[in-house]
């Protein structure tokens, strides 16, 4: 195998963080839409009514408008162009909204019920048919208002596109900061729009490969805090964590089975980097691959019947698939990528019909999607240094890391290549993104 290909694959399982740059200030995620959609659906989101004498605790309409705009499928009417500001269905005059040519209208009201207690009501209307499409009421505290706004966005998105919204999901990521001669690493979780960041773990040693459990309550990740790689599982809410794989050599790239009972990961405990399965209840370990190649980055199919992984057994990093039964592998791995000289870090779409991967056909490391039925490969993001891609839980978008002007950032691109947005922090380099389940 060519030495350059071997080095490229080793980068997938070793902590090559030394070149990450420094940052300053408190972490704050900013989102920039770098590619929009012509012909997006015009919609109006009216500022929610608020009658209490205190300042409004959260601008609900602004959150909903920002969510829908980032999806690329909607073009919210600027607030200054709203012909009126109704907050009750009886106050809506559909003729006014037809005049400004919006197809749909969202109105709402935020009410103070008591100390740290709020009620949120909203309605979604079809302007041209003059009828209500959805209406809900929520009770929450102040901290939960953003979450409710994202839930409203999800309802609007699903009603108007027929697809599940992902605005109320979360993302996990690793941030690296160098100050002077020291480097710090943090594993964080934030809302899908970057707000409500929660630092799960901080360390002076590298943190890598966060992976969500199917119920969205836990993260598996790799930590080098003891001087060598080990895999931990940590509860996001309680911070309780357990080391589950600390074998001699490499322990990397954890991936949950869809039922949450097993974890696939890479280990060199037998002298070579291979894929193993760990039963989390019994701690029984099953070896999946036994080749002399480097086998890493396992990902489960949504039905739990197979895994894909990266291997250089054919001379260059490519994606292979092997069937998995209750007791382990039930067949031999077979290669499933042939287009391009480098394909790695694959994961399935939620319906199991596609893979997203890091793909190298030319000079850069692009983000590509392969149809598993026909084998066609399409470039989703033509980046120079794309890495760690994963599908949104509705399959509409892909989240990945890349480098812009020497700094690690996250980007999200729609699978149909209609839209792209960039997520950047004020401090450090952001890498290793993972999108939570619904």
C-alpha cells in the first residue's frame, strides 16, 4: 500500500491535534448562511404578543424565523414589512397578507402565568385558503422558552414540507484552545442553532469522536486523560460517566447500535486496528474484523443488521460493509465504494438508503453522499478539508467539520445542495461534530 494512503488512514484514529490554533473569548456559536435558495417559500412570522410590564423574556418569533430561514426552504418576511401584528386568530385579516404575497402566516402569544412560569400559544395559517393548519399551547419556564420556539419551528416545517423538523435537536462537538504553551480540550453540547452551550467535559488531553446514544441521553467519546486512548460513556444531564474500553493500544471511534445495547469501536488490543463489538450489559467483547489492514470508523445501519467501516485492505482507504447478527458478524466484509481514491468516515442516512462520507476524488477532502441502491456518488460540499460528516436525524442535511482561514469550523449543507450554513465559535477550533437523534 502507498505510504501516503497509510498516513491518511492513520490520521483517522490517532490524535493529531498539535497544529490546532488558539482562540480567545467565551464560546459563542455564530451561524452564517453561505448559500441560500432562490424561490424559497415566503412566510410571515409575527412577533408574539406580550402584555406583561417587564421586558419580553425571549423573542419567540425571531427564533422561529431564524430556524426556518436556515433550512433554506423558507424566506421569512422582514419584520419591517409586516402589514399588521395580530396575536389572536380573530385579529388576522387574510387579505392584508395576500397583498404582501406570503403563503403562510405564524402568530403567537407569550403570557406570564407566575414566577418563572409561561404559556406560549401559536397558530399557523394558510393565507390563500384562509384556514388554520396547526395551533398548540405550551407551558414552560424561562429556560425552556427557546426549546418551545424550536418545537414550533419543527411543527411549521413538518406541516409545510411533510418532513420532520430538526430545530429542537442538539449537536455535540469538540473545541480545542491553545494559550501560550498549553492546550485545552472541551466536549460540548448545544442546541442545533448553537445556543445553550453546555460543556460536558474539559481536559488537558485530547477528546475525540463523540457519538450520541439512540435515546439522546448519553455520549460515547474517546479521551486521552490517562495518557492513552480510552472510550467513555457519559450521561449528558447528570455528567455520570463510565470507562468502557481501555485496552492496551488504540481504543477509538465508538458507535452505538440502534437499540443502544452494543457499541462498535476500533481497538488494537491484538496488535492490529480492528473492529470490535462490546455488549454494554454483559461487557462481552466480539471481534468483527481480523485482517492485517487498518479497520476503523464503524457505523451501524438503522436496522442494526450491518455496519460499515473504513479499511485500507484494498490499498487505499475505502468503505466496507459486513452483516451483523446477535452474536457478531454473519458474513465477510465487502467493499461498497469504488469512486474516488479515498473514502472514509461513512455513516448512514436515517432511512438507510445512503451513506455520507469524506471523499477524495481530486485535491481536496470533500463531503459526498452515495446512494446504496445505485451506487451514485454526489458531492454535497466541495471543501478542501472536510471531516466527520453525519446526517441530520431527518436526512435533509449533513453536518461536518472543515477549516476556514486556518481555523476549524462546522458547516451544515443540505443533501440536495440547495443551502449551506457555517457555524463558528469565538474561541478555538471546533471539530468532531455529531448530530443528536430526534
